[in-house]
C-alpha cells in the first residue's frame, strides 16, 4: 500500500503538537512494521503559525536520521521521507501523479483542498479528525467526497458520524509511552501547552490558591514573542509557577512532575499528554471534556466543574494528600497507559484496515473502548466542591 500524508501545514518534525506526533508514529509503524510505502509533505510557504527546521541537537530525540535543506524547500528522513515545497497545490498534484498513492491522508486546516485534489486524481481520500473544533459544513463536504473519516477518540467519532451520516472509525493517536522515567511524588504540578483553550488561566489561578506547591508550565504549541511576554507578565505575581520553553525530550519534564493537569476549556479530541504522563506513573487530573475521559481512564480524576479553580484544588488534594492514595493512582495511571489500544502497532493495524477497506465489526472495538473507560464512574469525577 502507498500512503501519502499531505497537509498545507508542514508535518512532523516541523510541528510537534499531538496531531503531528500521531501522524509521525503511524507513518513510521506503517512503513517499518506493515510494509507500506509512505511519504509526508507540506508547504514551505506556510505562515499561519510559526515553524522552523529542527535544531541539530534535537535530531536524535525527534527520530531524525538526515536533513537536506534547499532554497525551494527541503527534506527530512524520519524513517520515511518528509518534504516541504513551495506552490503546494502544484507540487502535490505532481507528487500524486508520480508516487501514485492508494490513499491521500489529510488533517487539520487546509484538508479540504488536499482531499478535493485527491478525488480529482481518482485517489481515495482519508480525513483524520483530531479535534472537535471542525466546521460541520466542511466535514459534511469531505464526507460527500467519499473519504474515509478516522477520529482520535470515540467521542469525536460519534460527533463526526452524526454530521456526515455514515460510519466513522476510531484510531487512538498512539502516544509515546517509552520514556523510561518515573514521575517524582515530591515534584511539580505540571501543565503542558499554556494556551487559553487549554485552560492556562485556570492553571494560574490554581497555583495562586496553593502557594506551597511548585507548578510548571511547558510550551508545546510555539508561542510568539508577544505571547511569551504576556504569559510572563501574568506569572510575575505567581512566584510558585515556572515557565519553560518547548523541549524536544519530554523525559526532563516528566521526571520532575508529580501531577499533570489538563484543565482544557474546549472539547479535546483525545489528550495524548494524559497517556504519556501516565506511562511515567504520573496521575492526571483533567477537565471532563471531549475525549479526555478516554485518555485519562481510571489513571486520575476528571473535573466536571472545570472552570472552577476550587474544584481543581479539591481534586489535587484528593490525589496527593495521602501517600498510599497517590501510589494507587500512580499504579492505575501506568496500567491505563499500558493498554494495547494506545500502542503504535495497534493503531497502525487499525489504520491500515481502514485504508484497505478491511475494518473489523464496530462491536469489537466498542467492547475494547468500554473496557478502557470502565473506570469512569462517579468515584473518579470531581463535581462542585
């Protein structure tokens, strides 16, 4: 099978967000375990969000084997070829003609033109939905193209199914779970990705209310200089919060973390960071929003009243104020993260089945998903304090 990942936004490792990392792990597994021929491409003219070539010091942590830069674009070898080039639409059309993919996979912004081009070339399209902020009209139009629709959680799959009026598929975004470090029960309370929609204002207010604790904010989506300045201004009056710029090796973050908070305001598609932290025996406290209940499982707590800082303070106390209880949550976190459903091998097999039209019955997956979230009873949901 020949799979072409195409996005106006430059792919991993130019971007390191959850959707980009998911695509990388799937493409690598599809190439090396399932024998698919895979290419990932993006536009070198992309200007919607800041991006740059990775620092050579980060190559090993980012699985980069080789880099070639050119005035008209460039390429990276991450176990499969990654290219960026100008005049993206024209370049993509030429690549479809020469590579002759069986599937053109698109996601995030700019997916519609990519999938329309694939359709015009007679190639099957696939949309991977990673968040709930999609335009229903655009999703319906993509569905009308006959594209496969894959979603990163059962929550998203059901939401998308109602819009396009036909079956959708769930492929969990294979979070990284091989960090080889454990969290520190005496460490920081950490949040990854300090943006408004991720609940950074709630996080700062929580820190104000617990001045005896150390809190850590870590950049994920690249912040502009103005964004950094604004965040540092807010933190000037909260001395127990430290802000770190984006890092390529998250081991240095997780080994100093005792709790991970995900106080998202919007409906998260899944929440890869929850499973990644749990794999390091770090309990997670998250908003009861979107796909976060699936990523957290019984390895933490869900906050129903997620805009109320007092509810988060209560949840933090529930997890950490008793050493034995914290140890129980840490064990549950590691067990949940070790589920086969979160492995690249499992996700790649399921993705391959969707691409090839050989998908297992819905009931089989539904049973597996119910098993993952069976801990989502009132006992691990924190309501109004």
